[in-house]
C-alpha cells in the first residue's frame, strides 16, 4: 500500500491568491500614476497612495503567508514558492514606484530654501 500523497498547502493557495490580488492593485496604481494628468504630480493623488499602500500590504501579507506555507509539514510547497516568487518582486516594484512618485513630487515642488515656520531663508 502506498502512502497518500501530500496535499497542497492551504496557506500556499491563500498566499498565491493574495499576491495575485496585490499584483492587480499594483497594476492599477502604476497605470494611474503614469497617466498624463497625474504624472506631473502637481497635486497629491490620495487615491494613488491608498491603492499603493493596500497593494504593498497585500504583497507583504502574501510574503508572510508564503513563508508560513513553506514551513508546513507533509504539504506540497509549490504554491508557497510561487507566491513568494510573485510577492517579493512585487514588493520591490512597489518600492520602485514609490521612489519614482517621490522624485516626481520633488521635481514638481522644488524646495524654496525657506524655513516653513518663520519664512526666513534657511
């Protein structure tokens, strides 16, 4: 009699679904950030920041759940590895988009050299 094959990890499946949701949210935020109306960063697009933060939270959650799925005994680890393979580069891409947004914001709003509180030159 052969031993039963290990089942897929439910944590791995949850991590993969969560990372896919984070990927969709990131694609929405990247598309929204690169539209001509928002690429100049004349005003702070609050919706963009909220969607990017939710996407980063989902990717971080998927990373943690993916690590947990790799540590389960007698479970297949394929979905956990796939989730980690998607969520870790997604976190790096989100940091890159946030850095780009910060650079665009600084370019659109240069520092005047005045102290904000007193109005005198720094």
